[in-house]
């Protein structure tokens, strides 16, 4: 699969397929999503959407999951999605991503302080910033980024969760969030840089997918499907398990590979 500009200097493309859905048990969606300049703020896409980006400036793809049990989670996640959409094209290195996430944290606290009904609102965030030669992976909280490549599926974000008790597969507790405390609290985002090559696809998701669908099943779906079809099948796997939480999924495919590119070639 083409990954970078070829010898003739043609432009690489990034295809991002995404959806956000309230699930089956929650009456509204507190997840938000950003794909480049496109945001879905605590609303529902109904079907997967696919956007194509020439890799000429950094593209940010991220999911924010408003904190349950706190007020205004949907507002916190929306603020973060909108802010990342605005600054995304300027994010070219780890320091820039850390600064952007700290600024998002400040925004959530500032907006919480301005309205008593939003006290302690907070959100997770996880995503990638794809530049011309690398992928910056970032997160705060337990939303996730997976990479897929020749070695299969692997978690490349770092959950801010307490250690699991024996027998537990997931926990609802998060140890770090943007906002979420009574007083302004600094964040220490997880940020790493990966080369574009080995992990050719990245999955960004909220825990409405990863808490209920085992990694092995996510891996199997990503082997069989690409683009919007893969995103739909991931969503359906979470719904088949009861859809207990909001489900937001974004699949980043470098090289512009889409569902049709994964189908059989004539004569094969
Ligand atoms: Mn969630």
C-alpha cells in the first residue's frame, strides 16, 4: 500500500471513516468527534462518514468522551473537539500536541467556572495527528487509539485507568481527564510519535466500543473490512453486545485506502 509521496512526488492521502452514536441504553450522546475541520459535537451521525485528506498539513482525528456522573459531559467533549479542530493544522510535533491538550484542559475549567451547572464537567480525549512523515498519538483518560499493521492490532494509547482487579475486563474509573475536578488540575497527556509506515491504519474510539468488544474481534473486523464498512461493523459489534454506552469510532487509513481498495482486483 502506498504510504508516502512516491518518487514522482505525488501527494499521499488520508481516508478517515467515522461515526458517533448514542448506543442503545443512553438517551443522548456525550461523545464528540473531530476529523480535520469536521466536528460532531454530542450529536449522532447515524451512518459512517468518510473524508479524504491530501497530506499537505497535519490532520487531527480525535474522540472525546464526556464524563458520566458529572454534569455537562457533552459540553466538555464538544469544547475539546472544537478546539482541536481549530488548532489541528498547526500541530506538528509532540510539544505542540501537549500544549494543545493543556489548552483544552484550561478551556474546560474556564467554561466550568463560568456556569455553576457545569461544575466539574470533564472529558477524555484520544486521537492521532497525522503529519507528512509521522503519526502523533495522544490521549488523556480511557478513550483509545489502536494501530494495525503487519503485526496485527495493538493498543498505542495509554489508558488512564487504575489496575484491573482479577477477573475484570474494564473499569469505569479514569485517573486523568480534561477538566473533571472542582479546582483547576494540570494534565500530563500521553503523547508518542510513530512512523507512518508500520502502522498503516489507526482506530480511535471511545470506551463504548473497547469496553464491550474484545480486541481480538476488533482485529478480525479490521482484517476483513476497510473504510466506512469497517466502522459500521465495529459499531454493530458494540450494538450486538447491548450498546450500553455511547459509541464513537474513527478509522484512519493512510495511503487513502478505502473500502473499494480492499476489494478483489479483477482476475484475482
Ligand atoms: Mn464512554
